[in-house]
C-alpha cells in the first residue's frame, strides 16, 4: 500500500531531487581532482527527522546508503525504509544497552569508540550468527563534549578490538570541531587522512581500512579533497532539520 504524500512533502521532492543532483555533481568534481571517480566516494544520507517517504524518494534517485543517529527513530522507521535498494547504517552515539536493538538491522555501526561497546556489538552479533562491520570514531579535535577516542589511544583500541570475534574494523570516522574557515577544517581532515593511511600500511589482521568517513553538509567537498571516501550529508540533501 502506497502512503499518500502531503502537499508539503510533494513540494519538498523537487528540492530533494535538485539537491541530490547538485551533491552528486560536487562529489564527482571533487573526486576527479584527487584522481578518483564518483563511485569511489560513498554518499551516505543522514536521515535524522526525515520522513520515510522523503528518504525513499532519495533512494529512488540513486541514493544507496542511509544513516540514522538515534536508535528509537531508526526502529520507528525501520519497516518503511526501502532497504531493497539501499543499506542502513548507524552513525550516532550508541549506548551499550541499545546495541541489541540494532544489530542485524544495520550494515555498519560508524561510531565505536571503546572496547566495551565493540565487545557488546560482537556479543549481540554472534547471538545472531553474524559479524558486524564497524568504524572507529576518532575525536580528532580533542573536544571534551564529543565522543570518540583521542588519537594517542587509537592504536591501543585497535589492538584490543581487532581480536574480538563478531566485529570487523572497516575504517575510521571523525567529526572535526566547528571551524571559522575551510583552511582550518582541512587541517583536521588532513590529519585524519594521515592516520588512516598509517593504519592501512600496517596491514593488521581483522582491520580493513576501507572507509574514511568524514565531511558533512557544509564541508563534504573539502573532506573528499583531503582523502575522505565516505561523506554524511543531511540538511544539504533534505533541507533544514524539522525537530519535534
């Protein structure tokens, strides 16, 4: 049964289409500048507060990856996502007591910053007979109010997590501090890329540096130019957040 869109939602569709075409064009241009192709960059849509009908319209345009920030919202929308044509990831801060609610429902958890969280993801994954892909979140700006492991503690965390059955380390994720200009934020992106390359060169067991997830609506092109191969874009695609 097809859900009827409201007049307001119908008006949003043209904007979403135009935004999608603009973003994918910008991705292609930035990728080309770094000697890559647009398909080398994963475009993940941050779907917090966005209605499933609007999300699925973006999927119909070619969007392949969705990312939710909150467990409750993910669960409330789960049956309505078009997961035949797109995969769902979790990109927000995750509490250990909520891990069991999303394991098996998401293809990747991007925000792992502790051995305890990784171990719980692994435990719930093994109960479901699967292994879950994860990214390690790096607090690249050393901000006290943000989650993520600081750079100095990242090697030790990797060594602890990579021996845990039930999870696969697939790369890194970071959200730099709010910066006054593009040059300043690129310093954080460049630093993350160097860390990413350094870990890749070590060829550690159960650690595949396949994804460097950084860059959001206001800085995704800069992130790509600095080496990101996954971006998380929300408001630039769907418009300003409508919080309830």
